[in-house]
């Protein structure tokens, strides 16, 4: 009961709502009905200089970095609420200090997320890392629940690394998660690859 009381009480309730949205999004993505690059772009936020250099979110999809930030914010808010709720007071001050706590937790989450995304960048290397023509003829593993004329992603092994690329196919081609396909063409406008069934 204490868990639900904290999770559903301001200010943690704000992050609990966002956390449910994040969980829902990733469940939909696993079913193949959402694209992890759907927000079209990466966040590149510098949060300061240190001995280790500039911290930022660049190099991973916005959905990944945002999801991490929300999850970490929820944990920070939950435990801050649990151990320091007595400092919030009552009445108007409860909400004023609650907002301050919420913003503080979110700022901490940005710092932690910026550190955590660094080792993840190698899994989301830019599609420009290799020439577009180098991909043609390669096999890819379908990474989404379906592939259509407007949706789909695949994982390709090239130059010793695995890259996640946008793929498309004809409507009459049936692909599902884990299938093997072959890249036959690149669309420069949409920056996508056309795939067909493996002929052998």
C-alpha cells in the first residue's frame, strides 16, 4: 500500500503517468506497431563540461533517451518522496516544493541518462557509417513484427558492427520478427532499403 500511495501521489504521480506511457509505447513497439525512430531525430543536449568531456544524448533515438530519462526520474522521485516527504509541508507549500523536487529529480535523470547512453551509441550507429551501396545484397534480420511499404526495421551486420536500418517491402511480401531478408535497393529520398525474401 505504501508503494501505491507514493506512486500515485504528487509529485511522483506525474512520473508514474509518464512511466505508464513509456511502458505502453515499448509494448506497442515490440508488437511491431511503432517505430523507435518515430520522433525523427536524436536529442543533443550538452549538460556541462567535466574532466570526461561534454555529456549529451546524441547518438541514440529520442525514444530511447527519453524513456531512460523518465524511468530514472520516476525512481529518483519515488525514493525522494519516500524519504523526504516530511519536508514538503502542507497546503500551497506542498505543491511548490513538490514541483521543485520533481524538477530536481528530472535534472538528475538527465545527467544519469547522458552517462548511460554513451555505451548504447554503438548499437545505434549512424546509417551513414557505411556507403549506401555497401548494404545492397546483404542479408538483414527483421527487427519489427511486420514490414510494409511504410514501416519496418532490420538489423544488418557490416564492417564488424550491427546496424539498425529502415526497410520497406511490397505489400504482398510477408515478413515477421526474426525473418531473414535481402536488401536490393536504397531509396535516397526516404533513406530506406527495399527488401525481398531470401532466394536461397
